[in-house]
């Protein structure tokens, strides 16, 4: 869990970053609204970010680690920092309307399922697919590498496409996600 003050701090940090790097278009920002700032990153406590504001909190960590990983790379495969920042924040916007608060005390208490999937008429897509669709639908221009990184962001690493033919951006983000998960599972130092 994070405090309301931390949610507001994360929101302010993102708004400032969005203004600097033009991550979201006005149309995307209006579409996602406050839900983006309050969305959980996952539905259950045994995962990560299963609390209000968990998605943005997680993405801020992913961004920090992705930038750090990029700094370690040789110049020949380094990615522009602005591209990394923009892509990180777009990778999981598809989670924004995916969950609703669990209404089952039993599931919350016994299984740690804080959220459940919305059961409305959403078309079934992966998080990456839905994120790319939202970005493109609301006017965000993506390069092929950004699109690939967004689509690959939730694929299992054993999938051949991800391992064999992905551009450096996909790999940098994947490492950023892995490091953020390690931090969240092991607690902040």
C-alpha cells in the first residue's frame, strides 16, 4: 500500500514528466483521466502493486531502472532517454480500466485478491495489445520499436519473438520491469 500523499506525489511527478516529454496526448490523458493515477498494477497481494496508485508507482520504478540499464550499454545500442521514458509509461496503460475493487471479503482475506477483472464487454487482449491500441487510438505516434516494446512488455520471455528478434528497447524495458519487481518484492532500501 502507498499513502494518499504518495499517490499525489507520483501523480505530480508524472504530470511534470508528461509535460516535459509529451508522453500522453491530450486525448489520451482525457480518456484515461484520474483512473490512470489510481489504478492498481495487479489484482492480488502476491503479485505487485495491488493497491490504489500501484500502476503508476510501479511504472515510475520501471522507468528509473530502464534508464539505469540504458546507461550501462555501449553507445551503439543505447536508446534515447526520451524514447525510454515515453515507452515505459505507455506499456501498461491498458491496465487502467481492467480491474475493479473486489467485493468478496473471503477472496480478500483468504487469497489476497484485492481486485477482480471487470466483467463488462471489453474485447480480450493482452495488456500490451490494449496499451498499444489505447495509445494509437488517442493520437500517440509510435515508432516500430516502441510498438514492439509495448506489445512485448507482457509476453513471457521464452516466446521466440521476444528473445530472438526484439530491438534493444524491448530488452531494456524488460530488465527495467524485472528490477522494479525485485525492488517491490524485497522492499525499498
